[in-house]
C-alpha cells in the first residue's frame, strides 16, 4: 500500500475530488488545512534571500493499493495546473492499515 499526500491550494480541492469520484479503488480521503511555502518562500516574486512567509494550503491524504500508484499520480497531474505554487505530491510506503470496525488488515482494510 502507498500513502499519497497532495499539498495544494484550497480552490483546487474540489476539482481533485471530482476527478477521483469514479475511481473505485479510492475508498477515502483525509483533508487538512495546512500552511507552508516552497521555493519562493511565500513571495509572489522569486527572492532567494527573503524570509519564509507561510501561505494557506490544503493537504489531501489517500491510502491506495501499490498497483494504483501511477494511475493516482497521473490523475492528480492531469487535474492540477502546471504552474508555480500548484503544490507537491508525496508518496510514502504504508506498512499497515487496520479497519477498526471489522479488524480487517492490509489492503482488505482499504477496499470498499
């Protein structure tokens, strides 16, 4: 299993979630408000020596089967603008998942 985190601007969240609605291999999402900045340090102009200024963003988290990782990344890239400040996608190995209500483990815990 893989955990995919997407950090992007709030106005892009609805577009991402709508694009994912037909993916039967995605069974859940966690949405969190976050603050941060990237290479431009929160500035609208690139200033290499400027202080960090964090900006509001949203982090979406998904746990998906290993074999769906490339599909997920491509779907996200197809629905996020290719411009500075659009965000980042992070991928982590997810060692275990447990559905509390049924005690199912592993990929069974993340399937519908």
